[in-house]
């Protein structure tokens, strides 16, 4: 279906029907007449079916992704264990580097990382402050001015109930 071309025609026909019904307008008469003159209801049905199918595929893909994520974690554990085994073997051989026909295996220097042991002891100039979005939104919704922030209205939402 070519939805974009049909939408303009549906808009025009809808306006004509609304004008014809005038003060006698009621939703059911409008929708029945529109359904007789356009493909609007068929388009809605097709789009709702496509939406349900897409949601089902989304759920299935998430389940597959979770399965593969579990599998990937298992393999990551194997890689870690194999790396430890290779390291022990190099250490036992007293070697830092071995050139094997299928790979060169080398020991590297340990990496130094940082760990915070007590947040309260870290000097404030080394900490980042982030805005409290919830508090800012609450003030803006209450009509208060907050420098550097504003309420932004997004696109209208859509609810489709299939159950």
C-alpha cells in the first residue's frame, strides 16, 4: 500500500465528510462513511498487524540476543581461563614471548588502574556535578524559570491495544 499518497486523499475526504455532517456529526457515522470512501480502515488494520508482527519479532530477537549473550559470556570465561593457562605456561618456561607457528604469545606488563575506596574522601575539585533532571523538570512544570533548561514537547504518542 502506498500510505503517503493515500493520507492526503484521506485528509481531504475526511474534511468533506465532516463538512457534510455539520452539526449532525458523530464518530460512528463519520468512520462508516470514511470507510466506504477510502482505504483508511484497511490501512489501519494492515499497520496494526504489521506492528504486532514487528513487536513479536522484537521479543524473539531479544530472546535470541539474550541466548547469544549468555553463550558469549561462557566463551569470554573460556578466553580468560585460556589466557591464564598461557600465562602460567610462559611463566613456567621462563619466557616473555614465544613465536609459535599459529600465533605469537607474549607476556605484557600489568596495567595500572584506579579504584575509589571512599567517595567521601575524594577532593571536590576532582568530582563532577551533574544536574538533577527530575528536580529541574519539576520546577519547570511548576512554572518556575530555570536558567539553561526548558520543557520540550515531543511528538504525540500512539496507543494500540490488541489484547
